[in-house]
């Protein structure tokens, strides 16, 4: 799997967008990412906002997929 990162380069995590899901740590080929578990009340409002936006985007995509499935089923 290509990460798009060349040798000698380092990935940077944007903490303002990080939702703490751990997906990046699971796929990091070097094992260089460690997720620090935090209490829910320590998550910044900006991170909560980013998560809500990601959920809304996924819900829109889900509705789009459902409409395609519905159209295919009617054929």
C-alpha cells in the first residue's frame, strides 16, 4: 500500500482535524503514530465539529448509495 510519503519525509497529523479514531496508527507502516486516549470532555469543540461534519458527509453518501440501489432494484 502506497502512503504517498517518500523516504526521508515525515507525516504530520493535523490535531485540529484528528478525531482520535486511531485509523492512522493502524496503517502506519513504521508504527510511528501513538494515539493518546483522552476523556470525552477533553476533545476540543473544533474536533467535535469536524467529526459531526464527517458524519453528515457519510450520511449523505449513504443516502446516495441507497438511491442507486433502489433504482437498480426497480429495473
